[in-house]
C-alpha cells in the first residue's frame, strides 16, 4: 500500500525520468552529428598536406565552395605524387593551420618566382625594358587575404629593379640592385644590400591581392627574379636562384552563425545555441584551435 506522500514521490520520480530522457535525446542527436563529422569518410590528406576542416576534398567535406580543395596529380618535380589545390584561387596548398583565437586560420600556398631574362647582346640599341609580371588571384569576395606582420619583398640580379603593387594597382614598394662596380672590400656579397640583391621588409601588409613586376635595364645580360615571401620561409634572397616557387601565407576566416548564451564565455568553455534550433551545444576549446565552432555543431 502506497501512502499519499510515497505516491506523490513516485509520480515526481517518474516525471523526472521522462523529462531527463526527453532532455537527453536531442543532445544524443547532437553528439551523433559531432561524431559523424569527427569520423567522416572524407579524404583528409593529399600528398604531404593534412586537409583540415573547414577545408575539404569532395562534396559535403568542406564548409562552403571557398574551402573546396582538389587533390591533383603532381608534376615529376614534386616530392609527392599528389598535391592539394585550392579551387577558389587555383593555388597549390602547402599547409593548413589555425591561430590562437580560434576564429581565423593560416593557409600557406605556393606562388611563382617572377623572372625576366635578356639576351647576351649588350650592344642593343633598344630603349625598351623587358619585364616579367605576375598578378595573384583577386581574393575579394573570398575568406582569404594576404595578411602578415612580417613579409619580405626581394629581387635578385644585376642592373634592374622590381616593384610590388596592391590589388588595385597602387604602388607599395620597390627595390633595385647593381653588380657594377665591384663590391667594395669589407662588404659581404651574400648580404642583400643592393649588390646583386635587394630586399625590403614589410612590417605589416594586408590586401586582397598583389602584383610583382620585375624588370632589367638594357645593360643587363642575365636574369632577374623577384618575389613576395612570408618571413618564416625566407632564408636569404641569394637562395632564390634555387627556388621554383615561393611560399606565402594567407589568412582566412569563417563567418560563424552562433549565439553565446548563459553570459560571456572564456577561452576554455563556450556554450552556443544554433540559430534554427533551441538545442544547446557545449564546445570545449583547448589547445591551438583544437575545436572549431560552426552552426549547430562543434568540429574537433
């Protein structure tokens, strides 16, 4: 026989169990979504590069078309049989990484070494200047841009100059070098100080694209090259003659549709609710962007 107080307690217990089950179900659904993304069937490596989300290879494996990557057969000169190429910019990808604030990332891509050469005829009467020029893909309308605190613009060669322009054609910086007269004693020819080599440091540069122009004057009989490079990949402009491509870092960001709830969040834990569902998802943020928050799902 159940006493009234026992009966009321039983009813409350049953109600609590039912409520708990109803509360757990949507969270299990969210967990399944997270698990499916963490253990998906997408190709996550191409050649020597880990293809990290939001980038991806194949339909359904990337956040949107801006982050789509194709895994192409490489040339014979490559160290790998396949190379990843970012479709939006048609540039080969060297590395994908995240930055500390979990809101942006870094994409290292290959850019060409811009070169111009003249013939051996030093008696040419031509007043024209033979030049090489390369313009990067226009990144306007994409999540990518050139954004660096330390960039190097350099040119190698005799009797000529190189110039860097922004994506609208505005002049940014120039550099020139000569090889005559001979280098004065006490100076090291391996230093990039204007003798056979010139370099300029850009402490801060942000743009949606750029153009490198390199030119040799009519006295030059050899080749001149120029490039824009991220400082961490730079080992001296004198080594440029051995390079066929230049690594450059691009910053990328993603528009995350989310709403923080239950007050502000710190860098350890964040609680978000999706824009189209009342479901709340807890995302643990640890390490260097080990989790990435997108609508309704946490990607680890």
